[in-house]
């Protein structure tokens, strides 16, 4: 039997769990696109403020990461893009255990994931309100913001949010369709920090043959919204049903037909680890084939965080190991 490299092991394992490597030093802001399991989880730090968007599938990995990285600092804003387990499960203990100043969701949650967990979700939402958290549903049922109207965040005036979609529709009885409708309820929003723009898309799906499902991407492409952003969080983990080239163009190409920015990135957070193989047709190759004017960072197959920050007026996004 070969000897395992003990030095490597001793640096990684602590009390039987993985210690995360330190994030890069930054002096401006830092966006952590985390790979802690399947699904999406993003941590944004601007000055002293902390924003968390989604929590991935693993129940404790985000919690552990925040413990290690933030200590007991409160979360200024937590956002659930949509009520699916690969975004919700890891966020739940954060909402339950940490001080949360503000919480947003799409407002669509009554039937939950295959009927499970939704009762607990409603209770958690109510509990947050009892604890003094400002809870907002961004969708059609509880509209909190006007679409396409940028608003400056109360907690930090360097941060501006613009909501482009958060569509609530009654959930269908059919289980799979219900899943797609919840995907399509995802909050689509731009988070702008100074001049840097990040477009979060949750799990919206685009092309579909189902007449009852709306094509959120096509709606956005047809809108007159300014969707330009330097960083696009790939919709629905890069699945075949999302990321239509017209939509990608709307994000990265300016009104004059030229690239809107010198440097642009697609960040793909994903599948594998807990949920198994990526869905057919997902993944880097399809995006790579689309346009040469963005860099693709996909952490689909490895446990790798992706970090973004700006330095000397240049935006840099990269895998953890390349910092
Ligand atoms: Zn998802």
C-alpha cells in the first residue's frame, strides 16, 4: 500500500471536515462563488457588509464556510433565488442560526420541492420576521421593487440592485413541471458594486417546448432592459435548457454591437458531488463555443471556489488555486 502524503492531509482535515483555504486578500470587494457541493452559493463582501445568495445542496458546508471566514458576523442580506434544494438546503441553517438583517426570496414557495420542506420554509420565514429580519418577496405576489429600476442598497451605497425578473406562477400539479416553474420563478438581478456588474440568474430556463412555461430568457432578450454585466452567473448551472446565445449576447454585447466591457466572465456553478452528473448538454463546451468575448469559469467537476475582485480598475475573476 502506498503511503498517503501526510502533509497534505494534515493541512486539509480538521475535526473530520475540510478546512477551506483562505480567500484571496482584497481591498475593495470580494465575490466568492463557492463550490461546497452541488448548486449555487455566493458570498459578497463589500466594506463591512455581507450578502449571501443561495446556499447549495450540502446542509452544513456554507454554514461552516461562513463560520470560518466571517466568525459570528451577521449577514446584512440573504437572498434565496428560488425554492429548490440545491439553493436552499445549505442556506437554511444560516437563516436559522445567524443574525440576518434582510432576507429576499422570489415569493414562490407554497408547494416546495416535490411537496417537501415547504411547511418548514414558511415557518423559517415567519421566524425571521419575528426576529426582526426585513423579509421581502420580490415576485408578482408581493412586489417589493419595480422591474428594471435600480435601487441603492440601504446598507451600503456602493451597491445597487436591479431586479429583472422574479416570476411567481401557481405551481402545476405535475411534479416535473412544478420543478420547472419554480426554476422559472428565480430572481434575476444585477448586483452592481461601484461600476462592476454581476448578473445573477438563479435557475431560469430558456428554450422549452411546453406552452405553459414561459421562456424567461426570451422575455429578457425582448425587453429593453439594460442587461449588460461583466460577470454572468450561468442560468441553471449551464444546462441545455438555458443560456441561449441571444441571451448571452444581451449580457455581453453593448448597443453598438461591440463587447460591452474589456473583460467579461461566465461563472458556472454546478452539479456533481451531491447530485450526480451534470444534465445532458450542460457544461463548458457549449459556452466556450458561443463567443470569444468572455472567459468561462466552471467549477462543475472540482471542489474549487471562484473569486472576483477589482484591482487597479481591472476586474479579475479566477479559480481559488490561481490566486
Ligand atoms: Zn439549481
